[in-house]
C-alpha cells in the first residue's frame, strides 16, 4: 500500500471512528430528528428464525417493523449490502455474508453492489479494472457460501453507467454541508468523492425501487453503527423523491 | 396441601400477569387479611359495546369465583361481586352515535351471565352500576373522590393517563366523570380483579383510599387479552396492545371484533381457523392468544370438576387440537 493510500485510509478510519463513538454515546437518542430504536423488542419475536436473532447480534433499527411484517407474511423484500472490492475477501466478510444468507432464507432478494468506483477514488486500487477483477473473483465465493442465484443480484458500479445519471438526480437533493458533517473533510476532499458519496452511493440504494430492479419494495440496509447518519440522509432523500425510505 | 398454598399457587399461575402484579406484596396483603378473618369484598366490573359477551369475560368470572371460594375455605367471609357498568356503557358517545341499543345488549348479556352462573355453579353476585349509584354509601364515596380528584393537579394528570386518546376530550369536558365514578365504586372493595389496562384507575383509587384512611385496595391483574388470528408482526407494530392487551369485555376494542370470540356465536370451525392463524410465541413473555384460550377452557373444566389445585407458572405451549377439544367440551357444549 502506498504511503498516500495508507494516510488516507488512516484518516478515513479515524473520522469514522469519531462518528461511531459519538453515536454509541447517544445510541437511542434523537439524531437529526430520527431516533435509532433498540432491536431488543423485535428480536424476541424473531428468535428461532435465525441464529443472528438468537444471539442478539443486531443492536438498533429504523422501521424494521415493515420488514418484520413481510417476514411474518412470508413475502419478499430487498436487502442491499455493498462490497468495496479494494482487496480480496477476508474472514471479516464472512459475518456479513452469513447475515445476508440468513435474510435470504427469510425471504430477501440480496443485492450486492460492488463499488469499484469507490475503491478507485479512495486510492485503494490503481484502476477501475483492478476493482472489477476483485469483484468478479468474489462471485464464486458467494455461490460456494450457498447464496441462491435466483435471489442474489450483483452489480459492479462501473459496469452499470446509469447509476451515475441516477446519482445526478438523487444527489440534487443533498447539499455539501450535509456531506461534510456526515463524512468529515477527509472523505470528500475531491470532486469525485463528493459526487460518489453525495450522489452515487444514494443511487446505489434507491435505484432498487426502480422497475428494472423489481419496483417499489421495502429495502433493508444492514450497516454498522457509523453508517447510521448516512442511512438517515438516504431516507431523507427517499422521502423527497417519494420513494420508500430504506 | 394447606388451602393457603392453594391461594398462593392460584395467584402465581399463568392466569395472572407476572408483569403487572407484585406477587410478594399481594401475598403479604392477603395473608394479613386472612389472619384478621374479616369480611372481604372482591370485585370485577365490565362495560359493554354493541358486540356481544366475549369469551374473555369467562376468564374473569371464573377467576372471581375461584378466588372467592379459596378465600372462604380459609375461613373468610367473602362477597364476590360482578358489577355491570350499565350507566357507563350507555353514556359513551361512541355508543350513542352508533344508534345501537346498548340497553338491549346489556339485557342480553345479563341473561347470558345468569346462564353462565348457573351452568358453572358460580358463587358471585351481579350488581348493576345504576343500582349501586343509588346507595348512600356510593354517593358519599363519590363526593369524597370528586373533591380529592378536582383539588389535585397530580391526580388530574394521572387521570388523563387512564383515558384512551379518542375519549380524552369527552373526559376532560366531564372533568373525568367516568374515572371518578369508577374510583368511587372500587374504593368500597378490598380486592379488585381486572385487566392491566385498569392499572392507572387503581393507582388513583389507592391514592384516594390512603387519603380517606381506607384499607388499601389490592389489585390483581389477569394476563392481557389478545386478538386471535394475527401474526406476530401485529404485536410488533402495536406496542400498546402488546403490553396491555385489548379490553376483554368489549368485543369491538381496537376494532378487532373479527379476531374475537363471542359467546352467542361459538362456531367450532371459526375458532379452529382463528387458532390456526394465530402466532404462538416460544417466548412466554410475548402475547399468546392461543394460550389464553387454553386458560379459559381449563378454568371452565376446573369449575365443573371442582379442581382448584393450580401449579405455579405452568406452561401454556399446548397443541391447538387439544385446546380446541377442551374448549368444545367445557365451554361450547355447556353454553
């Protein structure tokens, strides 16, 4: 890893860590008008359906009630979980993939966008093609883990150029001050990063409600705590464009 | 087994709510009364809507009777009273607006209650709220309660919490008349059996009893009543119903009448259908409407077989077919 990339990664990490610590201090208090709710109550009802619920691994949620309803009625819902293909898979990815598999068993269609554009603009890879190669190398692992091919969709950002057009549309509902407070200066210090984080990443989640991806449907986004402010932003934009907030 | 243990085991069985009852305190208060061998008055009250008598009322009638019997077997002089809230039922604006004859519904319910008392040999007295309102004792209680309630902002705030949101305006206009009447009635009793939704009324009643120097009311809350035929997501989305249940004696509570069972229409196929569609949780702290039907059926069996030996905290994870057969044998065929 180059020194420049190492410094960027450390800066990004330290900014994310600050956000995470702040959130953990105020876990269930109002954050920008939307309170993260404890998952404990819902978890009791879902015990026995998956070891993730049996082991109380999920800490908070927003509007999971609608997903719980779909699970109860054995109806479909969507789950999106992006993968930044900057390096090969490691053991840490297994926990997330196993959660996605469990959700698939409960009725979810899993969408895995490979954000090779993000890998490139963050300096983690030297080219889009390098990230593309890593993305494709992930697919056999997904099959080996047991993902149902009929209910698993992968998409590499740079191979789906419409995402950038959609990003322009969704990004028009975000301002740069919001991005600064969400990501910190280090993560939006180039025009590419501003466009990616303020537009493309939104498009990646919200485009799942387009007809091409099955139409409007509840979308679940499993994230770690530091991503919560970004989920709030996405929900805010969804409301503005009259889509279902994830 | 000593009959005192019968009472303890009964109170700690799955009929009574473990969330809303402080069993140590209740056992201690009952023990004190038992040692004094005074008269005890235990009460349960109902109001009605345009739907008929629900099977959930049976749970309360049987519990009222069993508690009375167990206390008498300990040498107490016990009166077990069922109060029919005829005045409160007809005063409700929603009932008036529906132009349904609540009066005739009350008469039908009374007739059914008498049939239930006869069929299960219940030793309970039925009193109409309108009759009780005429007594001098009640009138004095009502004056005392009114003066304390209206003088205290703290009590008024607590009374606000006793009222459903869709009735708050009506109740504020009447200065919480319904609540004051209810409290004035129950301060005359020693033990009150009711659904957890009545918690706030009872707390106010206790505050007032203390101020009037009366013995503290003991409240015994039964496990909440839950609607049948719904999946678990209903309770996730309705935390108030998850916690407090629906009103057991009002079939239209929360507009869930299609998910209730009524004594006038006990169709076995319909019951089986509702039981099959109900979600049964593995966690005993979660709503279990199917378990509640088992409790009602089992209580009905005990009434007919004079079996009042209860097991503390028994499991209610019973097969639906078993529950249905029990319910058929001891409730449908009897009524």
